């Protein structure tokens, strides 16, 4: 009997960070939990990052995943927003990394292509396909649905030779 692998997907953001946990046993994938962290918008950047860290730390401690996957930052025209997103992503990488988990990173278009079949899918298409792939899934936001999509993308790619090599070499961290 194959061992179940628990994967947490994280969709980082300073206003809303989605997280989703799935369990993979062979070719079977099941929904475990999902949610959204909402750091206080009125706090300083440092206070918001601490709140994000503490909330994600509690989620990872409770969910006890074996592996993690985080959405990579896309660069947009607003450099300031991209830098702030990068800081939230740093927290999303730090929390599972400090717990000794391998952490893979996936570009938004790679996640969309793995889940919907098209790299430029919209939020509605992601939600629909996550429900198709995980019929028992519940999510409170698009960010949580995206996080489940990230976890599903990782479940799909983790068996590939290149993913195994990257994880073994520490490239996923």
C-alpha cells in the first residue's frame, strides 16, 4: 500500500493569502482543508508580515503536510506592488521551509495550464476545475481555490524526473 503524501499549496499575498491541503495516494487525490489568511490591512508592513507568518505557521503545524508548493511571483508594471508580494512570498516559503519541508515553486501560468489546460485561465475557470478535481473541496475565496490548484499542480509534477532532481538538489527550497 502506498503512503499518502500531504501537500500544502500557498497562494501568497499581503491582503489575502490562500492555502489548501490535499492528500495524494497513488493516483488518488483528496481534499483535506483550505482557507484564507487576512493580515490586518491597517497595520504596518512588519505587523502584517508577522500576522501572515503566525497564521501560516499555525496552519502548517495543524495540517502537518509532507511537502509544500508556492506560487511564484509574476512581475507586473507596479514595482512597489511586486516587491510587497515578494515579501509575502518570502513568508510563504519560510514557514514550510523552517519545518523541514521541501518547497516547490510554480509560475501562475504553469498552475493554470496544469489545472485548466490553458495558461491564461481566469479565476472562475480555476474554481470550477478545482471542484471537478476535488469534489469535496470547500474554499472561502479565490485565493484558497488558487492554493488548492497550486497543490494539485505540485501533485501532478512531483513525480516527474525534473521535479525529483530539483527537490533532491534542494532546488525546491
